C-alpha cells in the first residue's frame, strides 16, 4: 500500500504513530485499561453474552485447525527425517 506524504513531510502512518506515542506519554497505561474496559462493557450491553460465546467458539475452532495443521506437517516431515537417519547410520564402513 502506497503511503502519501502530507504537506509536513510525514506519512499518515508516521503521524498516527507519533500521536499514539504522545497519548501514551501523557495519559499512561491506566488510560488504555480504562478505555478497553469501557469498550468491553459497551459491547456486552449492545451485543450480549451470546456474542462472547460465539467469538470464543470461533477462536477455539481456529486454534484446533492450527494444531491439526501442525500435526499433519510434522507427520509429513517425520518419514523424510527417518529416511535421512537410516541412510547416514546404516551403510557406512566406519563402524
């Protein structure tokens, strides 16, 4: 994505980062905790408990898929690793 320079010679990304750092320095960590809590309460009041159940289920399904994919990858690599070990251990004259 191309970033456009504003008249001040700063990209939008740079300006956003600079503004975020200033807020962090002025307001501190507790500010972010407070706005996160308020946002969570608003979502709870607007969407209800079922929303959290739904997104929790989706997150759990994603983790399950990632674990299964990792196991498949490990199983595919395991036979290749065994073949390499057998070749290096099995046929040498220097025992």
